[in-house]
């Protein structure tokens, strides 16, 4: 018998976009307590240097470990791509989104052509290409940095019929369409909200991979082996590094449900 482990799952993101992964935990692992850290005072990470992203990541890990988490999900595409091979890892298991999303894409593609969308830092890291090439050497990967997607989603511009986001998406997706990809990795926390827009432009035969959902499915399998919580319903504690004003409405956008849980502002800078 695997013993229940009722310590919380830590979730880290540069801001509130990682709540798209929390949404998956609430659905798939409803008994788990969650400690969410969104570095809202320093978002975005996607345009920052490797050195800075690594430093912020180590500070975030230290905070989450101080909250007695049993494991950490790095929901942030940028942190997963840029910092996970470089940052000092905490003494609990860490699941990033790159490996699990690359595995899902390699398993799902039929024609071996995979598109990757991400922040400039994620795409510049080459992390997805390397992982996909290791899993499926014959694969052709087409990667596109999409710097305008995060600000558009944050401004609530992500629905089908919104001319601005559709225009921007059409430009970003053109290389993927030309290459004939049949699978697209939505390699940033914010992009699952663009699924309808991206799906409509790519067409019905193209599979979209949601890295946050893949990470949570992976964790659910690990928990089955190592010990999940044994309570019926868990609770969520949200920690942010900027003011909590406006938190509920922004958070609800990414959670796609009303926020239920406590929220507090913390300081995590340590040199
Ligand atoms: N959370 C980031 C990611 O998934 C997007 C926002 C940012 O640039 O920090 O890459």
C-alpha cells in the first residue's frame, strides 16, 4: 500500500499564467493542497536573460520548499526551458513542462512535423528541439517565438473573432502551416487560452499539446506510485510578489473559474 502524502504540491510560474496548470490539478487531483507562487512583481520572464531567470527560479524553489511542498510543478514554459538544466534543484521532485510536452508531441505526431510556440527566451533556448530530437530523431521541429501573445492574453484578447489576436496568430502560425505540422506545442502558460484561435487557424487535423495539462497528468501517475493526498478536497494558497489588488479577476481568467483560496503578497528576493 502506498502511504498517503498530504503535503501540498507547489506550483511555480513567473506570473498568473501558471494557473492554467492549477486548473488541471483541481480537475485531475482534487484532493491535493496546492501552494502556488506567481512572481507577479517580476513578470515577464520570457524576455529576460538566462542568468536572471536562473536566479529567480532558485529563489522561488527556496520559498516553495519553506512551504513544505512534496513536489514542484514548474508551470512556466520559460523557466522549464531556460533554467531547469541550470538552477540548483530543491530536495523534492521537480516536473517541468518541456520534457512532458515534448514526449506527448513525439507520441502524437503522425507525420513527424511538430510546431513549437513559446516566449522569445523559450525558443532561443532550443530546449524543445533538443528534447524532441532525442525522442524522435526523424522529427522536423518548427519553432516560433510569439512575444505578442502574452500581453494580448493579459489584456483579455484571446477569443475567436478578436481581429487583433487573429491577425497576430495568423502571422506566427504561417511557418507552421507552411511546414505542414500536425502537432503544435502551446509552449507558454498563456497559450492554452488561445487554443480556439490557434486551433481554428491550424485546422481540425492538427493536435494541440497543452504542456501544463501534460505535467499534471505526469504528476498524477507519479503520485499513484509515491503517495497522493487522501482527503476529498484540497485547498489552495496563492502567493504573489506584487500587490494582491486585482488578483481575483486576473486569476479567474486563467483558472476559468472563480478563485477559491487565500492570497498573500511575499518577498522572495535574496540577493
Ligand atoms: N509564464 C511564462 C511562460 O510560460 C509567460 C510569461 C512570461 O514571459 O513570464 O513562458
